[in-house]
């Protein structure tokens, strides 16, 4: 599967953005999806994940209550709604796909990721 992330941009602190990740192919619903981010000089980190059908979601503590992950399998698209953005949310955001599924124990395990999107820059000004 090929992933194309979009929707990043420059926003003031407290603002909102919605990221999208368009997937190619007809097997999108076979993939558990996730969002990760990487800030300059830092390692890539987990942000949020969602199960194949969207019934289960997982979040990093740093974004819980502010970000919402969702998916539309009919449109082969993954979303990340980001509200109450903070300067520390500034990073390149990557969507990711894998077929083995996410749990509360393995969420964010990047070794499970099979495909990565190209990344979209999010910059939050103070």
C-alpha cells in the first residue's frame, strides 16, 4: 500500500489542523493505521493508532484529549484531527500501516510498521 499524507501547515498555539492520509489499493481495511511524528533532533514517536475497522483507538499521553484519529475505509483515508495545538506538537507527521493490529500493549511499536507515508510538516507558533 502507498500512503500520501497531507494537511500540515503553520498554525498558532491553540489552533486546529486536520491531517489526512490517502492510501492506494483496495486493501486499506486490512491495515491497522497509525500516526507518528518526529521533531527536529528527536526520535520518531507514537501519536495515535486505530484498528482495522476503527472501533479501537490508542493515543500517546501527550495528545490524549486533544487529538482524534479516525478512518474512512470507503474512501481509503486516515485522519488525525488536532485541536488545542501546542508549540511542542511541531514535527513532521507520518502515517503508518501494518496488518498485525494494535493493542494497548504494542501501540507505537514501530517495528510492526510495514509502510510509511512521506510525512507532512506541522508547525505551531507560540
